[in-house]
């Protein structure tokens, strides 16, 4: 498995430390995986359709927004 180092603004890092029980690397890993899967799906759909690049960008933004909302709901307990 590959490794990645992320830079985080100081204020965000302080907030993350407040929630030390959260496995932040797992949160990042899941978010990245979801994003890659969304992009692959958008790319596959684009190859089979007559969507414009603008249509694909809008579709991608909607998917990202939906994934963000799922994340917020899942972690707002």
C-alpha cells in the first residue's frame, strides 16, 4: 500500500486533535477512494455518452457534494 503525506492548515489540525478518537487517515483514505470511483464512473459515462465536458464537470460536482453530505451525516453523531 502506498503512503501519502497531507499538509493541513494549523487551525484545522488543532480542531482534528480535539477529536483524537477519529482515525483521520481512514477518513482521508475513504474520501480519496470515493472521489477516484466517482471520477472513474464519470469518465466511463463520458466515453459512452454525448455529454459535454461542462456536463461532466457538473455531474462530478454533484457527486462530490453528495459524498460530502454522506460523510457529514455519518460523522455528525
